[in-house]
């Protein structure tokens, strides 16, 4: 409505100017009332100036409003009375626009304060910095973590650990690193996770820092306890019969008075029993040596030699190695790869060892089962990561055994060293991947290798 009134005023002013010009031209042409024609000419000039000022007045108001918005100055207000109906409505609209901007800015400030409170409250350290190292944000957890009160540039962290700033600046989005450092004589294991983003044309790195030293220490102690229990169990199983046989042999060479027998007093039956006992001790000692050798091999996995090749080739090699064994036990093995030319970058020799372990475990699990089947699949999971799956339709893994299957030397089978799955997990760790298991009682087990 205000715009219509504005347009009407412009139209009236233009009509008046046009009428005045026509009247002035007519008077000049007829040669009458020259003085009146001059007065009308002055009136035309005054009307034109008034029209320009009227239009510029509105433009100035709009310009003033836009300048206020550009500089975020919303303290400006426009009077809504005394300037005419059109300008009063225009000023009212301007004031409403300013009020809306004020509400929006207030809401943004509240949201910013809310996020600031959340960031400062979380117990994980957060630092946001630019590519040049300038720090824009860090929370209270960072202050407590490093014992600092101010952090203007990431380079200042060199006082804590010399190479720390350089390592943080090199971090890429989604990258995770583990840093070991000492702050105020306290040992820390920092788990650092980075992400990148752009803000107002600037590139930023946002990192989260968490001291997981106590958790790692707890897990390390737990792992050592599990390993010691297994080692103790295996060693005791060997040492106990050896000790018992040695004691029995000693008694064989003693008379009723407990004195050492003379060679002439030893009969053939005693010598034969001693020979049998020595043979048993030898075999058990050799078994203990083999056990220790297996443990040494577990801790000396070679460094991977990465190559890029098709998964199909890997499946074919494993199938060729184990085909006769599966055929003898009437086990049907099916493989499926999607897409057919799916490739992976790994050490094929080490990964082949993992697959052999998993397929052999599946073969053992299918003993005595009707219609035994093994499925070996290669595909991209929902996160577009290459996944290899080895599944069987066996009886599944019991819950009390499931949590122990990756413990070195633990085995639920009558034969076996118990290092296959532990070795497989270490190989996957060297490939920056993981091995997981899914099982269902009576339905089978699936091992997933995710890269």
C-alpha cells in the first residue's frame, strides 16, 4: 500500500511538471504573458528539484537501512510519525526489518553461547586451529590436560613435546594418532582424532584429545594376566608329569631303606621302566620347546609387503591348498565376490595365512555336521570398505568361549596350538584392519576381515 501511495505521488508530480511545461511552452509560443511564462519555468525547476529530493529521500532511507545491516548496527530506528503517510509506513517496515534482524542475532548469540558452554563442559580436550597454527578455540579440558591457561598458536605445544605441533599440523580429516608424552611428571597416552572444515574461506583443523593411559594400562594388565594364565596352564601341564616321572625314577633306584641301589641290584624291569619314563620326559620336554618356539613366532610377524591384486586370485590360491581336505570330508565350499574384479592392497602371503586359519577352523567346526558348507565372500560393506567373510553352518561358538578365542594359546579343540586367531588378529592390525566374529548357536559362525 505504501508503494502504491509512493507511485501515486510520483505520478501526480510528473503530471504537474508535464502540465507546467506544456503551459509554459504555449505561453512562449503565443508571445503572451512572458513574465508568467518565466514564473512557470521557475515553478517547473522547483517541481523537478522537489521530485528528485522526494525520490532520493526514499533511496537514502533504504541505503541507511542496508548500511545498518551490513555493519550489523541494529540500534538504528526510524520515526513513524510526521513524515507523511507513505514514509510512515516505510519507516514502520524498516523498523520491523531491524527488529527481525535483532531477534535473529540474539538467537545466534544464544546458540553460540550454548555451543561454547557445551564445548567447555565436555571432558575431552578440543582445539580448533588454522593451517598456519593460529588457535581459534580450545576448551577447559585442554587447559587441565596440558596445564596451560592460554594457547594462541599450536606451536606453543612444543614446550610439552617438541614434535607435537608439527604432527598436529600434518593431521588430515578422519585421521587418528596416539601420542605418548609426559606433562607435570605424569605419563599420558593421548588419543587424537582430527577433522577438517572451512569457515569464511579459511581452512581449519578440529582435533579432540583424550588421555587413555589408564584404560590402556588396565587393558595391558588384563592382557598380561590372560597370557600368563595360558602360559602357566601350558607349562604346568608339561612340568607336572615331568616332575612326577623324575620322582618316580628316583624311587626306582632306591632300596627299602631309601638308600641308592648298586648297579648290580637294578633289574631289567626297572631299567625298562626308566627307559620308558625318560622317553616320556623327552617327548614332553620337546613338546614344551615347541610351545615356546610357537610363542616366539607369534611375536615375530614379518613386516607386510603390500601389493594391489584381485581378491579372486587369493580365494583361488586358498581353495587350491585346502580343496582335497574339504573334498575328503564332503564339505562344499562356495565363494562369491562382488564386484567380480574387486581388488585390495595387502600382503597376499600374510592374508592368505589368515584365510587358511579361518577356513581350517571352519573345517574343524563342521566335523560331524550334516550338509557341511563353507562360504567365502568378498564385497564392499555399507561404509565402502573391502570386507572378506568366511562363514560356516556349524554349531556356532559358545558364549563362554567367544570372548577368549583371540587369546594366544587358547583353544577349545583337542589338537592345535591356539595361536591361529591371535596371529590373524595381529596380521589384520598390521594392515590397519580388524577381524570380528558373528555367531549363532546351531546356525553357524562368520569371521569378517574389514580393511
